[in-house]
C-alpha cells in the first residue's frame, strides 16, 4: 500500500505551520527516500523539508505559482542529495483536493521531475482544514503511473493520520458545481450545521442541506418544554390568598377553574 511517512514529527509540524500561516496559497517541499516499491505503489519516508518564502510565490489572477528560481533551488537540492520530492500547497477551503488549475500543471511537472530524478517517485499534496490529499507519480516502461498515497502518517508521541478520506460526492454534486463553482462547493463541504428538531420541518431541512453538499449536518434534539411538577402546582394553588367577606371580591381565575360534575346549569331540569 502506497504510503508517505513523516518519521520525525518536527518535519510535518514545520510544513503545517508554514502552509497555514499565510493569506494566499503557500508552498513547501518534502525531501523523501524510497523505502519500498511494488504493485500497490511506493512507500516513502520524509528526510527533510524546504519551505518556500512568500516572495517566491506569484499569482496572475488564475492561480498561484512558484518562481523559476525557487523551483531550480529545490530541484538542485534534490539532485545533490539523491532524494525524491513531494510538493505541498495550501487551500483555505476544504476538503483538500486538487483544483482544475492544479490538475493542469500536475502532469507536466511530474513528467519533468521524474525525468530529472530517475527511479524516484514524485508526489504532490494539498493541505486544507487540517487534512491532506496526496498523490504520487512513478515513471514506468508504459509512461507515468499515477496513484494515491493511501496513508500519510506522522510518527511522534502518538500516530497521526493526515490524509483525508476520498470525496465520493463529486458526481452527485456535479449540478451544484455549475452554479456555485469549485470554491463554493468546497465552502459548503467545510460547513458544520446543526438542525434543532427533526419533525416535519427539521427533517426536510436536514435532508436538503445534505443534498446541497454541506459536509457535516448534525441533529440536536429539541428541548422539552419546562413544566412544573404536579405536586408543586397543587401546593401553589392551595396557598393562593382567599377573598375576604367584607373586602373587594377576588376576580375570577378562569385558568384555574375546575368543573363540578354534580352541578347543573341554571334552568336545567
């Protein structure tokens, strides 16, 4: 099973702090060595990190890119060290997934890097909402092989699994994407909405939110109306002040009137 391992927690902590620290997209690279390979993909270990300064990141309105100088510096370091590379960049909206702009540049970059670093896999990952989506490319006799890192783990005081579960709702939510766009759909997927009560209105509201693509819809039971204990009500009624014979009569209390089954209406026979 293909896996990406951070055997030193400090490596991932540095990458995560860097990716989550800016307004626009930020970039970082993990230098890797291959531990195993097979039909199910490579298993790689992170041996170093390279954080890209914000001055080396540019935007032309359609996406965020690294300068040629930054790419050359990272690639030369990988060639010198004999390492492979995994590129990480941040998205501010989850769940983590490659955008159409990302997809346009992935295959050309993977082809270039695997040609420059033979027999070493190339990886790319997206960080958003505390989770990671990561994939790899390996050069084979049939061309580039693309696959998912099934596990992205951090070893330390405790084991952390970073990779996000696969998004199975892409086809189901395709119609919303036309109206909302990729970022609008990602925003809905990152929301947590609580529906209070699941009656005639609440149940339909929860179902509509799920169909719309809200990522986390939880049900909160409607609080029961507060009612005083029966014994307390009777005690309160028994201590209600009574009207005096010579004073002003007490007004009728219709809310507390009790029916007397033995009393017959006036004029009844």
